[in-house]
């Protein structure tokens, strides 16, 4: 609870600022949280923000934008718990507390990770990396996870066109899912994941998310 107590001196009477944020609605870098009582679920949002472009959670605001306020310091404690216990590596969340219409609203700012993918632990104790697409938290494709890992290394020279690369490129017609590419290339799945990450990094392959699927294709 130490982290929660440290913010009590930061209360600000700034309804206009909070209403300006609420007017933006929920989007790629903003989410509303009416209640914060499930640290694991909250960790998914923290992971998604950190792995995308960063973002902020407005705690004490309903999905329809109505200000209801936080109930107690316990909600702030849950935020800390989500970052410290259920996110790996740990995320350094910055809290700001405001007053609006007699309610306390907490803005939790999640920075973009510069240390590779942030994973969140689910209800079955499995770790997943999430990304933020529009206003949703989506489990990242293994290809994106490999891309994050690779982006931490020096880019170096252009990828060598060996037989596996040629085989992969040979089946890359239109947009396809990872499963389809594996099936058509006859390459091991882990090999396809690694090669796609290489090709995305060098701009040869593009990815998109639609219809609840990750799709990959060449320009």
C-alpha cells in the first residue's frame, strides 16, 4: 500500500482536464476502468499498452464516460499489484490523481516498453504478450513476439536468401495466416515464425489484424 499512499498529496481539482480525456473515448492509447479489482485482467491492458505505443487508464470512469470515482486506495494497490506481480518485466506505471464532480479519478500512465515484450500472466498462470488494436487488447502473434526479440539486436546486413527464405517467399501470395503459411511452405512452424519476423523487420512482409486473425503478406 506504500505506492497508493504516496499519491494522496497529488489531488488536483481539474474537471476540465478529465472531461477532455473522456471526450476522446476509449482508443488505442486510452481505456476507462469503472472498477479495478482483478489484477490479472488489468495486467493484460498494461501489457497491451506497453507493447504498443503506451497509454493511460482512467480509473473511476465507466465505459459510457460517466465519472463515478475510485472507491478506495485498494484500487490503486491493485494497479501496483498488476504491474509488479503479473507483468514480466515489471512496468513502471505513473499515477496522477484528480478531482472531478466530487469524485477522485486516477489516471494511470503506462509507458511504451523499450525492453522488448511485456507479458501478462493469465488465470491459468500462462504468460502472454498483448498488443493494443483500436480499443482492444489482443494476444500477440508469435511472429510479433519474435520480431520484438529481434528488434533488440543490431539490424546488421540484409537477410541472406537461402533455400528456406526462397521457399517461404514462393508461397507468399496474397495475405495469409501463420497456419496457412506453415502448411503451404512445409517448413517447421518455428522456422516460419523466425523468417517472417526477419522479413517484417526488413520491410519485405507486412502484417495486419482483422477478422480476429493476424495476416501476413508481401507488397
